[in-house]
C-alpha cells in the first residue's frame, strides 16, 4: 500500500505469535497505514515486509484489541492486531477405539 503525501495515517501494532514470530524474528511490528485501513491491509503490509508469512494468513485468526475480528474490520489509531496461527498437536484417531 503506497502512502501519498498528505494522507491521513494511523499506526497499528502487529503482534505476532508462534510461527509468525519465528519467521519474522520479533514479537511486534508497528505498521503505518492509511486512515480507513482494514485488517486485510495490515496483513498485506506484513506480507510485503515478510513474504514467507503470506502462506500462513489464510488459516490464521486475527484479533483486534484482544477480540477476534474479520479481515474487513476497519482499524483505528493505536489498535493492536494479533496474528494467531492454528494450533496443532495430538495424534489423529485411526481406530474406532479413539471415539
């Protein structure tokens, strides 16, 4: 997202968990976005900085200020956008005895 001179801007904090944090190498990133930007715009910002995170985004949850949010959610100045990848673990059940 290109920022033009004179545009109203807002700063949001991207908080990264698990594999996002591992790939980026830090827990938080500040993003300078145009006023009226959405969660999707913040994800685009991160993807442009760290292309290896793009593949994670479609399966991850996003929270804004500790509440789950849609990609269309309009961001406000100083919002915190948390990227939460899916959690996995355990063993797949292969027999009826697991049920």
